[in-house]
C-alpha cells in the first residue's frame, strides 16, 4: 500500500510540463521539416531558371534545407533546456565535442568535397564519367555522395571525398566523344583505295560529325597477318536523336559491308607451318 500511495503522490505537474515540452518539440520539428522542404523546392525552382547547371541549383537548395532543419533542432534544444549541449556543439569545447567531431570527420569531409564539386562543376547531370574505375551517367550530387547509373543499370553512390581525391574522366562535358576501331587488310590489298573507301563510308554514316571534327583513317600497325588500319570519328553526345554507341555500331557494320562488297579480304590470324630439315610433320 505504501508503494501505491507513493505512485499517487507523483508530481503530475512535472509530468504534464514534460509532455507539453515533448509535444511542442515534435510540433516545431514537423513545422521546420515542412519549411525546409518548401524552401528547397522554392530555391531550386528559382535557381534553375537563372542557372544553366541544375546540379548546382539542387545542391544549394539541399544545403538550405539542411540549414533550416538545423535551426529547428537548435530551437528545440533551447526549449527543452539543452542550451549547454548546443553551445558545446557550436564552439567545439570540451572532450565530447572533440570526440563527436572526430567521429563525424568523414561526413564533414564529404560535405566540403560536395561543396567544391558543386562550384567547380567537373560534371553535369547526364554526363558520362569514369571515377576510380566506375563508369556511368551522373544522376545527382548530394551532400555526402554522388549517384551514378552504370551501363548495366546499377546505381552507385560514390563519396564526394573519393571523387576529389581521384582522377575523374568526363567523356561528354563538351558534347564531343571520339570513337575508333581497327580493321585488318590482307597484305596483297590496294591499301590507299581501301583507306579511301573506309573514310568515305564512315563519313556517310548518320551521327558522325563531319564539319567540326572530321573522321580520319591511317595505318596503325604491321601485324603478323594483316596491315591494321585505324579509323577514328567523332559523335555529338548532346544529339538525342541517335545514341553514340549506336553510331559506333553502324559505322563498323557499314565499313565491313563496304570492304566485303569491294572484294577486300579481311583475314584472321594466319599461321605458317614449315617442316624442320626436310622432315615430314607428324600429326597425332
């Protein structure tokens, strides 16, 4: 009975005050989350109209969203009486702030790297890049990572700090992408005529650039069985009428059919067998 009396003697005023603080904190958090989303949407829409790069506009809008939520959290901490915690986090004073800062080192590093990428702009949404051996199309730049869609459909999230620290190859930043292929001619061929035929055939394929960057054909190598000819051509990756990989496939097929129609021999590797000292070769 004594325990029951102690339960009813509980300070209900303190409990009610705590519930009010919890309810007020949750309400404030929901309001600031709503304001953060609306602010991001508004700023992203405004910046996209004035900027040519939607990647930077989206990144700046994301930063604004994070700042609005941070202000809401600081206000909640102040309401529930955790002003000292806020001060410690902001000033970095004390061993706990040092531990927290060390634990979040990678997050801070990726965040700063994201800011550098957003303003340096080594890529845009839709660019095809190669980052540390991972090749794909840029989808978005976030506060922590960059999302890439690979050619086989995988979504890869690369930390921004990794992109800053490693070489980045952008294949489509200016819209021009060069392809090349090698084709082997028989050593008894008319080389000059064959090279002229290859050049004319490549130039006629739809999607191959002719004015800005014209195709080229030259002798690449004296191989064992063939004279290897290299053909190079450029495509415009901004032209959405036909994919660049489709252009490359069409070029190779057209060249093969043109050479075969003209009667050129495209031999595989030829192996010459000679018997040693007039001895008959034995087969098993």
